[in-house]
């Protein structure tokens, strides 16, 4: 295999793992937010704020991982 082909393969695998990790993380946060809102309905506003903050941080880390994975293609 050519070195550039391996770089593209590594970038694809890395971007996929970053997307899967972000999906799992946001899913767990969403489930916990719904459970917390069901247990304490009066705290829905604060739970929603924390959910949005957590989801934004996870998306930022996932985007960083995807960019790093795609930068691997430049290392031919």
C-alpha cells in the first residue's frame, strides 16, 4: 500500500472514531438530562443549561479530533 493511502485510511478511521465518541457522549448526557428532569421537574432550566454546555464541549472536542485526523492526510 502507498503511504498516502494509509494516511487517508487513518484519517477516515480517526474521523469515524471521533464522530462515534461524540455521539456516545451526547447520548449519555441526553439520557442523564432526561432522567434528572424526570426526578426533579423544578430543575429543568438548570439541567437544560448544563446539557447544552456539555454537548457544546463534546462537539468541540469531536471537531478537534476530526481536524487532527484529516491533518494526517498531509503527512504523506
